[in-house]
C-alpha cells in the first residue's frame, strides 16, 4: 500500500464529490494500520464492537 502525505482527502473526493472530512475504520488489534492513520493525522473518535473510527477534518 502506498500512502501520500495529507494535504486533502484527494483531489477527486474534494473537488468532484465535495468531501470535507476523512473517516477510516480499523479493526481492533490492527496496530499497524492504526499507527499509519495516526501518522497521517487522523485521530480516534469512536470505538465500536469490532473497530475504531478515525477522523481527519479538512
């Protein structure tokens, strides 16, 4: 998987779809993915039975 630095959700998501925020879900125990989201600036905002939701405001 390739990740780019966070400057916008993506040009398509922002310009075409009007996206303003990014949300991601990571299953509990998936420490590497949670660490990647943290490096990209996302913060955990909700914990559910099987996953944690992360958020990155625009």
